């Protein structure tokens, strides 16, 4: 629900001008950067340690570089260079969010099996958490002219790992904190790569004025507020 809601929000951005679009892309980049730095990585540090998290980030970065090279090698001929970059960003973001959804699902399943009321509260928090993630995915894929039906399918596929994680969490009620730490850091590494290599540069390319930079800063602030609200 959260990811699909974010994707639906992205529909209002598609046909706007370059100034508005560049500002929003910057906002999404700042928002995701903030969520990684103030939500995913602190959770990873808490579940394991800084050193365990660094291992996860490193492996996430390595996979991101390998995927980046593979996607460049494939070179989808039906897209121009800019649309190809947005398609690549969307693929990266969808994979990283799918991986991040596994430990979130495990936490949800474990909590629902022990305290249904707290589990419902966590489910609501995860829905809200999924909205900016869905906005990022929707924005990138909409800019690469993917169909609405394809976006709905992507939102379902991206959310399946959370359902599987919840099922696993409900069965075993607990899992190694090291595994959770590494998976969160792994997803963070992939998201950081795509933010730095595609999202922020795309924001500046789309609109070279100050608004794209202001959008990034506002996105970081929004991410801090969202993270604070969900804690």
C-alpha cells in the first residue's frame, strides 16, 4: 500500500515543467539519502555493529557496480540516454527496496505473533515508510515511459519480500541480528550508489538553477522528520 501510494503520487509529476521536475528529483534524492543515513544505517548499527554494517555496505556497493556495468553493456536501444538513466535508477531502487523489505517483514511477522496491537502499529509505520520509496520508484520508471500496469506489477514484486519476511518472522519469531544488520546495510549501499551516480546528477541536469539544490535540502529535512515520526 505504501509503495503503490508513492507510485500514484509520481503520476502528478510526469508532465510538469523542467524546473518542477528537477526540484522533485532533487527532493526524492535528498529524501532517500536522509532515510538511508538516519533510518536504515542506524538500524543496521543497532542490530549488529558498525563493522558488520560496513561489510553489508561494501557488498551492496559491489553489486551496484556490477549491475551498473551489466545494464550499460545491455544498453537498451529503445530508450534515449536520459530515459535509460532513469530506467537504470528505477531498477536499482526497486532491487534495493526489495532487499530492505525482508528484515522489515521479519520484524513485522515477529511482532504480530507476539503482540498484534504493536504489530498493527508497525504495519502502519511501514506503509508510511513505503510512500517515499514508492515515489522514488514511480518517478524513475515514469520518466522512462513505463506503463501504469507495469508500475503496479513492480510495486507488487517489490513488496513480496516483505510478505515472505513476515511469514518467516511469524514462524521463527526471531532471526540472527547479524543477518538483519547486513541486509539493511546491503540495501543502503545500493541506494547510496544510485543516489550519488544517478539521482542527484539527474536533478542538476534537469534544472541547473538553485531550486534543484533547494529540493535536495528540503528532501533531507523531510526524511529526518519522517524518520523521527516513525521512531
